[in-house]
C-alpha cells in the first residue's frame, strides 16, 4: 500500500472519530454502540432496499464505465 493510501485511511479514521465524539460525546462507548444498533435495527426495510439499490447502481456504473477506461489506459502503455 502506498503512502497516499495510508494517509487516506488515517484521514477516514480521524474523521470518523471526530464525527463520533461530536455526535455522542465521550459517553460510554458500549451504551452508544447499543443506541446506534437499535437505531439501525429500527429502520424500515424499504430504507435498506433503497440503499442497496443505490449501491447496486453505483457498483454497476463502476464496472461498466470506469474499469474499461482504466483497462484501456493500461493496455496503451
């Protein structure tokens, strides 16, 4: 893994920690985790279906538009 990838991962971790502490504060993490799981479990099934559909559309677009262009660029070199 290159240094840019490691930097990106570290940036995502720091942003996640900041978002967590901003949202929930420095409370007991176990209680907060239970609240998060309860909120996710309480969502309607349609929310999961819509999110899954959006993810599927993005994934198919990635497979059909980005990867062939990337492969064509690597063949030309």
